[in-house]
C-alpha cells in the first residue's frame, strides 16, 4: 500500500481551529493508511507575526504570513483551510476558490444566511471541492447513528431533540471576546453551537420545514464591553417527514462543558448521544431481544473493528478523542479531492453550511416576530 | 405519640389511580407515624358492579357504589378522592365540595382550562380544603430540588427543560382507549403528561409568561377507532423571571417508559432529574469543591435521614418506589385538613390545577395559530 | 377472585426489620391480589414495653409482649416472624417451630455456621414451613437475572463478582451498637452484608467450592466501647461449575450507601446490578443485534408487565422501592404455607440460611489461617 | 518558546504498540509545546521485511531493519523504545542500555519476576534513563486521582478494588496467538492486564504486602493450538497501609471491551474510574457540600484547563482518547532525559516494572499453593 501524492495546504487561523486542523492533517498521514493524498503544510496566516511564526514552527508549516492574501497568492497551496474568525470566512474563502484552490471553511459559514449563500454560490461556481467544517458528522457514534437511520432500523422518525450546552459564560465577570461581538461572530450560541445541531438534525433526520424560537442575552454587559450576540436560544422544530422536536443551545448551562446531546425516537427504535461521551451511542431497538424480556437502551461503545472510522484506530474498547474527529473529516475531504469519493452526503458541503445558516436566521426571525417561520432554502 | 382522629374517605375510580391512592392511604397510616388523621376507607365508586365490589374488598373500603352520587350522599365521607376518568372530574368534585367534603382531584383538573377554572372556582367558594393530584411534587428528589431553588443555591435561573416521555403508543396496533378520546380525556400526552411538566415548571422555577408550541397525532387511526387527541407536543417556554426552556411530552418515545426528566440551569448551579431513577438528583454546585478541581454533577441518592420525606422510611440507600409518592401526597393533604399545615405551596391546589390546564390550552392555541401565546391566568 | 383464609402472625422485633416485615404483610394483602393467605397480625414482641406497645398500635398488631415466649405460647400465632437481633434467632425460632408454627427468620441465621446448622436441623425436624429472610431474591431484577441464568441465556458462567458496600462506619466517632458486638451480632459486615452476597452467589451461579479471604476491623475502638466484629472482608471464590470471582463487603465505603452490586459474565452474555438502582438490570447478550453492530449492555428497567412480580404493581416504568421486596418475599412464604408452592428454590430455606453462614465461617477461617478453605456443607 | 534539541529514537515492534508509540512521538512534537526534546524517528525494527518497511514509511522512520541488533548498533539512536512481544523485552532492552541508550520497555517488563529483576538491574547499572510502559499513569483522570490521594483528600485508605476486563477470548473459536503462548507471553490476562492493575495499585495506594489468588484457563484448546497461559485471575490484596481489596483481570467478560475500572475508598472520600470513560473521574468528598444535603459521587470531566495534561489540549469538555496517553507518557520520558525532571514518581521506572512482575508471580504462587503469599521485593 502506498500513500497518495502530496497536496499543498494553506491555513488561515492558528488558534483553536488552527490547532485542531493541524492535528487532523498531521494525524491522517499515518493513521488513515495509506492516505488518499499526503498533506504538505505550506503556509499558515494570522494577524500576529510572532504568534503565527511560532504556529508555523509548531505545526510544521513551511511559511507563514500576517496577510491571508499571501496564502491565496501562494501557488503551492492547493487546499485552503479557513479556521479564522467568522467575519473572515467570506472573502478569503471566495478568493481562494476563485484562484482554483479547494476550500474547507469552518462553521458557521457566513455571518448571516445571506452571506453564507453568497459564499456557497461563489465557491460552487468555480468547480472546486468545498466543505464546511461540521466535524461532528465525523464522530464514529454519529456516523453509526446515520447508518442505522439510513437502513431504516429506527423506522419512521417521530422526534429529534438536541441541546448543545456549554457553561463558560455563566460567570458574569467573564470578559467579552470576539465571539460575543455581532460584527465579528454574527451570532452567539446560535451560530457557534446551534448550527452544529441544525446540521446534524438535517444529516440524521432530514430537512426542517418550520420552527418557532426564542433567544436571550442574559448578561448584556461584561468586563470589556457590551455583548451583542445571543447567550442562548430555544426552538421547536418540525421536519418535513413529520417528526417534531426541540433544538437549543446555551453557554449558560453550569455543569455542561461541551454537552452536545441529541435523541431520536422512531417507530422501531431510539438513539441517544452526548458529545461528552463521544465514543458511546445509546441504542434502543424494539423487539430485538429473545422473548422481549430485556428491552432497554444499550450503551454501545463505538470502537468495534467494523464501526465507522475504527479501521484507522485501536483495538475495541480503546476510545478516541474529540480532536480525532478532524482526522476523519480531513481524510474525507482529501478522499473527495483525490477523486475517490465526494464530500456529500457524509461531509457537509458549503451548501449544507448555507442551510444551517438559513435555519439560524429563521431562529432569529421567529424569536423577533413571535411566529412560526417556514423554511425556504434558496437553490 | 398518638395517631390523629379518623377521617372518612370516599373514592371515585378503582383502576390505576384507585389502586395508587388506596396504597397511599393504607401506607400513611403506619409509615408517617403518627398520621395527622387516620383514614377510614368508607366507600368506593365505579361503573362496574363486580369490579368495584372486588376493589372495595381488596383495598378495604366498607361499602361500594356504581353511582358516584352515593359517595356524595354518604355523610360518613369527609374527604372525596376523585381518581376517575378526566370527564368525571368536574361534576363529582364540585358536588362533593358543595356538600362540604374536602376534595382531592386527579390531574388534569378539567378537560379544558375553562372547565378547570370552573372546578377551582366552585370548589374554592365552598371553603373546603382542596388539592390537585400532582404527586410528583412529593418525590423526595423533586422536593429537595425545590429546597435548593428556594434557598437560592442555584442562583438566577436561566433554563428549564423538561420532557415527559412514554412509549406505549409507538405500536400502531395498540388499540384505542378512553385516553385517546377527546370527549373523555380532553387531550392526550398534553393533559396526561404535559400538565405534570407544567406543574413542576411552576413549582420549581416560577410562572410561565409565554410559549410557542406544536403538536402531532402520528397515528390517527387505531384498532377500535379514531384517535382524537395529541400523541405528542413540543414547546418553547419563557418564564417571568427571564429563564427560557423547552417542555415536551410524547407517548412515542421507544425505550422511555416513564421518563419524566428535567434539568434546571442557574447562575450558581444546575439540577437534573429523571423519574425512572426517582431516588436520584443530579446536582451541580459551582465552586463548591476545595481548589475547584473536582467540578461535576453529583449523583445524590435522596435517601438520607434529613432528606425530604425520608423520616418516614428506611435507612439511607434503601430506595422508595413510585407508589410511595402517594403516601407523601396524602399525608400532606391530611395534615392540611387537620389544620396543622396548608396545601400550598408544596401541594398543588385546584388553583394550581387550573393553571396547568391554562398552560395546556396555550399549547393548543399556539400549535393551531403558529404564534407565541402570552399566558394570562384568570383570578 | 377471593383472598385466602387468615393466618395468624407473631413477630419478634419492632425496629428496622419489624417495620419492613409489617410493611410486607400489610401490603401483600391488597397488592398481591388475591393473597394466598390473609395475614392477621396477632402479637408483636420486643424488649421495651412502651416501644413495643406503640409498634403494635402503629403496625396493627392486636397484642404485644415484652417476652418472646408469650408469642410462642399464643395459639393464635401460626407463623412466627423473627426479626430480632442475631443472638435472638436460635432459641425463639426453634421454640416456635417445635410448637408447630411456621417460621421466618432474618439473616444471618445463627451467630455461627454451627448455630445456623442447629437452627435448620431442629426446625426442619418439625416439618413446618421455614424461610430465611434473604429478601434480595425477591428483587424483580434479581429474579429476572435468575430466569436468564436458568434458561442458559448467559451460557457457561465464568465470573461472579459482588460487593456489598455501605458507609455508615467511615466516621470513627460513630458509636458502638449491638451490630458491632460479636456476642450479639456474631460478625460485622460479614454476617450483615456478606451473607446476602453469598446467598445470591448460590442462588444465581451455584455452589462455592472454595474461597480465600481477608478481614479487617479498621476502627477497633469507638465511643461507647470496643468493636469486636469485622468492618470489612474481601474474598476470592471458586464455584463448583468452574466460575471464579470475588465477594466483599464493607461499611467503610464512602459514597456507597447501600450498594450491593454484582456482575456475572458467561460465555454468551453478562449481567450487572446495583441495589441502589434496584429496578434496573444491565444485560449484555452476545450476538443479539442484527448485524452485530450495536453490542452493549442494555439498561433494562425491570418494570414490564411480564417481568417478575410486576403483575402486582404499576404500569411499566413506575418503579418499586426497597421495602416492596418484602411484599414479594412474604407473598412467597404465604403461598408455600398455603400449599400452593414451595419455599425452595426461589425462597431461601433455613438450609440456605445455614449454607450462607457456613460460607461466612469459611471467610473467617481463611482470613485467620491464610489458606484457601474448601467448603464442606453438612447435610 | 522554542522546542528542545533533537533526540534519535529507535523502535522495536511495528504492531499495536509500535503504532501507539509512534503516535505519541509524532503528537508530542506539536501538542506539548515546546517539547523538551524533539524526537527524530531513526529506525524501526521488526521481523517481517515488507511490514517493517511500510511501518517505517507510515510512521516516518528514516530506516528499518529486520534485526533488532541493527537498532542497537545505530549510533544515531539515543532512545530505544521496545514495543516488541514480551519474550523480546529482556535481551534488546539490556543491550540497548549497555550501549548507552535510554530505554523505554513495554509491560510486562519480563516474562517472570526473575527476568524482570534482571532487566531492571542490568539497565539501572548503566545509568541510562529507563521507563516501563505503564501508560495508564498518564491518563488525566488517573493523575488527578493521584493528586487527590497525595494531598490527603481521601484520608486513610480502606479499600482498593480493580478489575481489568476484556472479552476477546469469550468466543472459544478465537484462534491462538502469541499472547496465549507462555513461551512468548509469559502469562495471559495476568501479565497483559493484571500488571496494569498492580502498577496503579502501587502508584495510587502504596505497596501490597500480601495477596491470595486463584487463576483459570477456561478454554485450554483453541483453533491453532493449546493455550498455555491464564484466561483470568482473581486476588485479594492487603496493602502495607492497612487497606484491603481485590484485583482481577479477565479476557472473558462479555460486554466489557477495555474496562479497567477501579475504586478507592478512604476515610474522607472515594474515587472511581473506568478506562472505557477515561476522561471521567467519579469523586466523592465527605462533607464538602453546604449543609451536607447533596452528598454523592461527582462525575468530573477531567478536561479543565488546570487538570493534568490538559494544558496541551483543547478547551474544557473536549475529551482526549486512549492513544493520547502516549503523548503524555513520552513527553514525560523526554523531559526526564532532558534533565528537566525524573521518571519517578509519576512515570514507572524499570524498578516499578519489576515490582509489578513480582506481584504477578505472587498471584501464580498463591493460586498454585492455595496460601496467602507475602510480597518481598528484591532491592
């Protein structure tokens, strides 16, 4: 077996997502063996000269820049990976695609549904391969859930309920950051956490036709300035296939650190999941026990040899971490770029990125008007 | 110590609630020692002569009737306990009160908010002691949660999310019963399960000011006839104190048998609960650990000597059952009747019964109109 | 349906076990309908006149005595229920049987294996029905486990591990009680908790052929005197069927209030249980899922209509409590006395009581000698 | 900040441990920033030419060999990492040390206590830095447990119980491998799993003074040959500090895939852990709640910024995987080699490796003789 040819990678952003994506690129080159393409880390861009220089040395990029336009201008870069702040998603991503680079853009795609649509359309028009960074599609347990759903093992879906809870804003003395500023972030819990939930709702259950919502900013003033985004939202969702449920996100849920939990109830079974235990899937299958005397949710440790992505890892029972989802995500993207697969349906394309943003916009609209909002995606 | 004087009890209904209430009366007479009043089971009424006769013998009632009016006419009956079907709540309860009997009526109080209001008003006008059967206020862990909330241990409340999930209708071949008929039941999951959730929302967090909702009847035709009530509902709720959340109920959640689960997030801590593990309360208290190095939800087994109601029971760690909540509920009622306490705030009065029904009506209205509904209780 | 004829009950002990057994007798008369025999509570005996008089009034006994011999002498008493301290097990139980009364004796049966053998032999010789109070055989989940084991659903058994953990002695300032005095209690954690574990080991897996053990008294001096029994023991056990495992008990396990937990691993499946969640059985069945993609322990809520004992109770999902096991236990005993069943194999006879004590003695012997002890029961 | 100077690494074994260690070396160079030394992967050795050549390309080693002596002879190799089968631990490890290379040897150190002692003594005599691959000391939750224990937060330790359960041999048709052959593996569950448990027992609680044990080979014949090692063992252990407990391991526990679980009870608190949820530590601290009304084990997600090793990783709530423990382990080793720290007490030296093997030998001896074995380590 032989690894695939090299592909030049340029990255925007060296903080949280920069580290996570670098981890993915470096890991996939020996974990997913042989890799479809072998990432070559060309250039990383960020605002602070000293920090970006250190990031380049740390993560193994050959060059660095404080201006993202140098990334776009670098012909060695064939894949542009955008992990910058939300207000730097649109322009660089479009520019990269228009110079023929494949693009990966973090979520939420744009600051609004409108901007997200623009990014998707402009990029799609170029013909490059594109993906939006909904890495939770690449959690083994989430993929296994999708497999059960696709196979019809849960029957007709009745309910989907998801909550993405964090707690880092519960302390009112926590200072403002770019994430709390509408200009830079677009929205708060909604875009950061809620879009993950909307994306998995679509990936697992199907399209949402309508929703009703409310939003709150519990602490509008913090050290360092004003909070201009939401702290939390709640919504009731109605799927096109008849299922109904709730989707919510909050950064004010003490005791929940990164608890993205969902549950799906169907006519033949149910599934439950929590990102804090990302190697586990709770599975209930009606009538699957001899004599029917042992009904109950199974705690499935999604680490078996035949479970999604585990061919790349360890023997059963040896769990993977949150960071490892990027190995799967980037492996998927490189496979698509290599021509051996496609981003959709298992990866989120920029079209999916747009749709998640459209749903986030619907939440805002419903919260403001107090009415149920019908979802109408643009093509 | 000496038990209190006798009080004559008359009961309407000998099925599920008849058994549960009889269990409560019989148990409290030796478990809650000394009982404030000693229940004397006088007469039980129900439609089927043979069944009600057997129920009388089984539960220890001195007499039985097929006509509930005989209960009302029996002067020995001082407390009328109405566990009949929902469409038999209004008339007998009002009649009993108007002959001077104290009344306990199961939930949901009336078939609609309007009827519930009528029951409350007519009963309250008589001056008797009245209670609505929201027995989940009498779960030790729920009461402990209330104590933490009252003491301010959770700080300002940000979120309340509750789901009451059962699964008995997931099978489309399950036949219709009175519970699926609007004439007899008023509503489906909404009245049967949802009112429990609304009652605890009010008891624990406070009044709900507005809500948005949707409802579904997934299987409208079943063996034996049409289903004229809801199978499930979802709602977003907004509390007067600024908290937001979701409340839902379903009878289509496979794997969840009687899972009434809620979570509350406040600025100083969080609480989570599931009725399937009714002896446990998950408690998160910010900053309570030395050095702050062991944050996390505690699994509190609510069976300590100083925990609510446990003075009546066993040594720590020896759990109680669902049926035992009726011992606590009826003990509370008899204490109020004896003059040693009051139904409110820990018991639900018929006023609380009305308010839960008003919230249920708001769910219907919001689901039908697609708009957020402001709650305006009548006085 | 009609309840069975009356049977006169006499009880020794009005404290913890007196309350629990009274609860069982009173409850079974309407919960297990129709009861095989209808208990009539005749006389209760205990040392303190005032306390026993109040217990009689509270639990509904017609008479009371401070001398247990009056119980034996009372011809109306047909069943003698011994819930007194351990050093009052032998003489009254034998005396009762020898006057022709059926007997139920709490565990541990005698203060030693020798005394236990004597009790069993003397009682068995009289021909009365006899039972030892191992109530955990009457937990629905334990009975369900037994059914799976009997049906061979777990295959050949490889391991049994049980731990019975409490925490009430962890505080060294907790004062001595009769339970810490060898004269009155015989042993400590070993007899009180360990015999439960040995009994379930035998009931579920089979006879133990050999064991190796150690014991400790961590705090030998307490307020009020010396501790002359063990605080904890650990043992390795070898079953006749080839399985091996561990059995331990301690009163020094902080955070574990009444955690009697066991796990069984077989060649086809596994089972796990914890008394603090007594309505749940964790069940793993190899190969039971379509495609084998969802292996994992199921959390079975043992509350289904067809689960053990649940015919007597509530709809699925409505859990029972620790005290309710006595309803099942006493119903089983009365069924045996009525001639409609037998104490063995599902109830523990005094022979089973003796065998548990023999195993406890083996623990002491092994701990003292440092050698593996082969078990040789006397016939 | 600047990464440390390069260190040449040579590795024996390219299978499970070869992959895990390569993962550790590659990851630490950018995750633990700046790394104390920068690993340079020089040469990997293994028996199969094609496989070792591919491993070299995959993991990034510059050269490869089919003879481990070439590794020893390669002067560029400064650290010898032995992840080969157990019967290749002694000779290569000693040879490497005697040429002045630092050594890391996987567990169990030798095939017997005697051989382990020889390895330790011969290596220690050379003065190189040495470590035994007990990677579970580098699980964040295990390290946090150690911190609580060292600080005295649990008080005097009463109990330690550990079980390391896997299930891959439950199927009798599973064929023999080198791990089931005494010549190559030394022992079975005992050396492979049990030594991990003995090592953590020593690391967390202290030295074991005596033990009693039993062992079993449930399936002595398998496809491909005879099984000459143990399938499982059970032991009772007595610590020098007075604590007692059980330690066991099995490969026949269906439903347990890599469940290395332990619990520690002390006079002030308790701790529980399961490797299948390696990011969580269950912590009980007596008296730590205001008013004492919320006692209970906390589920601590060991992912906080100030938790062990998390400075290298992600924001709170974003969990790590099993493979990531090697990043911590190798970072620790390189820190020691760099002179900025020492292997002991947090890493296991070869002395610790020897002691774990001595305890394993004691299990064999006790199982064979049926007597309690006192532990006497050689200096």
